[in-house]
């Protein structure tokens, strides 16, 4: 199956302000976020992407556009998928994180996210389920159109990327807060075979051109060699 790159958007104006952006309008990359998106684009410049799929929110679209601007011709078109959008935080949207940390629900978000439905918003279980379904759908489409050795990119949000990684790692959603996903970080997943193969999590440096190799499952008692390359990415 194809190789999936999960890219979190660069730092946003909401990140800088310390507020929970959610799906609010007008949240864009700040100056640091644009530089981070440029860095991610540089890491991917030598890796032709078969598809680039993004959350519809501006900060993700901007990040995806930075990546596409550095891609070799012919570049793929940008696909927007609502299923990769930010969690609907309901009444929490737009509030300062420091204030939200005092809410009783905050502790549940950190320790038992599978039990959380945000007031007037979405459950974290529903967020994870729609995102997982989306990447499976796009993965199958990329495989059908471009073959099993293709590499494609999904640009989304911190909680969404962590939920996707938790699913690939076989982790319970309640453990997904153990994962850290920095702005403009790239994680690498191959979903084919008997189980997903996670080649990298939260990577922030290194050219990713080595991913042009065809993916293969790890063998019993040893690595395929691709994992060694991942450690240098």
C-alpha cells in the first residue's frame, strides 16, 4: 500500500495567542508558521507526492500550498476533505487554553479522551473515526490510481494527527495524549500488509527523499533496512 505522510499545520495566530482555535474563521499561519511550512516543503521537495489532501481550515490549506509550491512538475492538485478538519470543540472554541485548563472536563480530555464530548460540539471518538475512515479511503484511491509504491500527504491538526497515529500504532484513544505532534512535523505510516507500519513520528528535520523506495513489511527477527533510513530522517 502507499506511504502516508501526516503533516500538522505550521504555528498559527491562535497558537501564538494561546487560544483553542477549533474551526474558527480567520486563523492563519503566523510568521513562524510560514517558516515552518517552508521547512516542511523543503524536506518533501525531492519526494514526488501522488496526492496532497488537506483539512479545509486556512492554516492547513496554507501549509499544503507551501508544500505544493516546492513539488516537482507535474504537481498534484490540492484535495480538500472535511473529514480531516479540526475537532468541533463547541463552546470551548476560541477560549484561552489557560482558562480551559481550569475546567473539570480538561482532566478527562487529558486522561480519558474516549469519554469526552465537547459541550455543543463533537466527541473525540467521532473525530478519530472520521479521520481514520478518510485516510483509509484516500489510501485506497492513491493505490488504485498510482500503485502501491506511491507517497501521499495529509495535512491536518494536532489532535487529528495524534488520533491517526494512535490507530496506526494499535493504541487506545485514551493513550493518544502520550504522543507529541509539533507544528509542521511529519509522521510516516504505511497502512498495507497485516498491520500498519509506522516509520516515523513527529519528525522535524531531514530530507524525506528516501521514502521513494517501495515499502515492505518488517520480517521476523530483523528490520527491512527502511527503518534504519527512517532514523536519519
